[in-house]
C-alpha cells in the first residue's frame, strides 16, 4: 500500500519534469562537479557541501516545476513587494562584510535579498505586462522600467554590481519580449552613453579600477590586473585538447585566484582545451535553445515573457562569466552557471529552470 502510494506521488511529481531540459542540466552539472573537484584541489569537504547544495537545488527545481504558472502569477506582486522591503532593510540595518552591505540578519538566518529579486523582478514585470495585453502604451513601459530600476538601484548601492547587472538584464528581456520598440532602445542606449561621464566620478574606486584593468591589465599585473592575466594564461595554455583532468598547472600551483568560483572556466579551459570549451558552449546553447522553445510555445503572455527572461538570463550569466574570464568584460563577480561552486546561485538557477518546466508541462496538461 505504502509502496503504491509512493509510486503514485513519484509519477505525479515527475510528470512536470521536462525530460530534455532536465537531461541537459544534469549533464552540465556533472561536468561542473568534475571540474570543481579539480579546481578545489580535490577538496572532499567542499565537494560534499556542493553535493548538498545540489540536492537542495534539485528539490527546489522539482517543487517549482509542480507549481502552476497561474499560482506563480498570483504571488508575483507580494513576492516583489517583500523583496523590496528586504532590500530596504539591508540598506538600513544590513550586515556589512568585506566593505559591502548585502546581507540581512533575521535572527534564525542570514539572507541576501538580492538573490530573491533575480526571480521576483521578471515575475513582477511579466505579471504587469500580462495585465495590459492588447492595450500597451508608452507610459506602461515607463512604469515597468521603474519596477526594474528601483531594486537595481538598491542592489547597486550595496554595492553589488554583478547582481545588479544580472537583474537589469532579466528585466530588460521582459521589456524586450513585451514589444519595447527598437527606437526607444536605441534612445536609451544613446542616453546611457551620454551619462557615463557623469556616472564615472560616483563609482567606487574598485569599480573604476576594474574598468581600467579591462583596458590594460598590465598596468597593475600584481594587483587589479592579476586575475585577468592569470586566467588568460590558463586559457591559452590549454591549447587545442587541454592538459588533462587534474593536470592544470595554473590552478594546481595556486597562480589562478578564485579558481573554484568566478574563474572556474579558466580551469576548465586549461584542462580540456579549446575542444572542451567548444563542447561546453554547445551544451549551454542547447539549454538556451530548449528554453526558447518553451517560451515560444507558452500558452499565455505571462508565461511567454517569464520563460524568455529566465532563458536569456541564463545566457547572460554564462556570457558575462566567460567574457570576464577571457578578458573582454570587466571582472564583476558573476559565477559560471551550473559549474561554479556556490549553493545560493545554484538554487536560484534551478528554481528558474523549475519554472520553465512548469510552463512547459502545465501547458501540456491544459491542452489535454
């Protein structure tokens, strides 16, 4: 009797898992665990923590895959408002660590509200545009931009430039898929370029240094340019086929900093070479392609906007990390999705993919 009941719940649970997407995710995560084992110096304790985070992340994926898009739409506004209140709380009474005020101590737990906004912001914007389907005006885009700018401003003030960038991208994708005109986007781009000289004096010293280092890492080879120089050496020394798993000299000899988090892509490139990097990029492209198929086949505006934003946000994570490791973008502290060490980012990613699966599988159930 108990066995039959468990089987029933397992079947009910698994029918909301998109098999194609789940297979691609598992393959990428397995590659991540292999390279993390090497990047961490074969640290069993660190691997154990990442394994535990993975189990939590997979549980979150399954949970959100079983929550219908209609229920997600219903909680979009409360979740966004809660996130804003927590961000304001961080600004007022947040814990300061390493010069940044990003955490809020609730007594029983210490949380980073900016992580929640990675989901709350696209949810809110998708809800907003779904309510205005068929009657969109220019003013609607203005208000939607406010919903995006307010949390991004609070996060940038902490300061957390990497997370602010990622949330900005997730919100922009919703605006783009909602029909934001090319003329308006061009105007925003020109305006942004025009205010850069005004923003520059207000940047933190380390932020200005990151931009200057991008232009010329050799000006401070043992300081701010060290990360980019060492990661470039690691990627280049991998050659075509790489030095082999566990044989990367830059990481094993401790030349490469943050090798198990932000710069794990350099470890991968050194050990598996250009061919391995190409295969990893193809796998990431496959995940993005599956996500865009789900977005294209979504049953309503809310689901389509949300699915498109989640998918292209994953693309932004990967592009920004690979760009900063290879020296074409400033170092902003963005991990390589599904590969880098870190529990919070992995859990939030899997929540996003769980929502994608929910959009796909609940559409099928409604259609049947």
